[in-house]
C-alpha cells in the first residue's frame, strides 16, 4: 500500500499542475451579457461631420454634361507615367473614373470651414454630414439657375482612424461610411489578438481644443460599448488595445523566466517532493 502511494504521488502532483495550467481563460468573449432575444440600446446615431483639413470629392451631374463640367474638378488618369486630365461630367467621365490608377481631385476644408467651389465660390461645409453637404450644394446650384435638376454626390477622401496595440493588423484605416462603429474598426484591423485586454480599450479623440478627449470601455459588456461616446468612430480617432495582464507580467524579467522549461521542471520537481513528503508523513501517522 505504501509503495503504491509513493508511486502515484509524482503523477498526482503533475496532474494537478496540468489542470491548473489548462483552465479556460476568462473575459475573451465579446458582449458576454447579451442573451438570445436581448435588446441593446445604443447612443444616438452620430454620422461623420466635416472638420477643417478634411478632404471630400463633389461630383455634379445633370442633363447637360457641358454645364455639369463647369462645377467639377478634373479627374487625373495616369497611364504609362503620363498624367492626363479628364473632366468629370464630360464625355470622358466613365473612363476617368474606371481605373484604379485614376485620381479624383478633391476639396480641402479650410480653417474657416469653407471649400472653394467652382463658379459658386466659398461654401461653408464644416459640421455638415455628407448628405447635408450634398443637399446644400444642390440647393445653391438650383438657386444659381445655371443647371436644372442637378445630382450632387459627395464622398470622403482622406478621413480615417488609427488602430494600435493588440490587434492583428495595426495601422491607419479609411472611413468610408457615414456611421462607422468601433466594431467596424476592430473588424478592419483583423480583430483583437488573444493577448488584447478586452476590458481596457482606449479611444483618443480630437476635441477641437488643445486637449484630447479620452474614452475607455469594456468590450465584454454590451452596455459599456453601446452607451459609450466612442461607439461611433470619428475621423482622426486613435484606438489603442492594451495588452493583457498576462503579457505585461511576461514582459518582466521574472515573467520571462516563467516561460522557460527549466522553470517548470523545477516547479514539478518541487511539487513532487512536497507530495511525496505529505504522503509519507500521512503513512507514518496512520501506523
């Protein structure tokens, strides 16, 4: 009986250590409090609004291509190293927009919130959404009585955000929609890595003053995400996913030592010795 207990002591100690090391990691699943049929209340919709230094393209089309061309900037098509200027709204419009090497000219919102539009001159667009800008320019064209039934298309050009930290593909990404959420941002960056701290995601936003606005949220809790002002991304936002506590510990000298085979061999050896001593002591007591 004594010999049998002594033989299985090392195995018992190793099994205990193995089970402890194989515990299921917690707090990896997003929106853990959401159940089937749950209703999630979000912050009010917050579409992108134009700010100084934003760039947009505005294309005007109408029944008369020659009249429409007066209100459009040129599209540049580069072929074989040569730059060829094509006018949007002219007969070359389709060719000018078709290739991946073509470049649409854009309008940059100045420090006063204006763009310099052909024929119409200065137009104030700061604070407007894409739809509002389109409708505003359309109404100005109608009021000018130079073009009938115009169609005005507005697109973002340089609007983007930065994704940093524990994500699969850190970098700067383009905003191509009016309403762009934090989940859209995470998807573009290839999701958080296994080492990303899901309870501590930080968003830094330009407040328009000399101070940046900082928001943090826990992506494992639906209320924390959907009620946050950071749920809808704005141009220029910086999202930082902090590393988990495990990674932070491993970054230290002692943490790195814990990853070495000799460390674990030492732990198992010590545990085995302790287990053997406890069993031996128990056998002596029961004599």
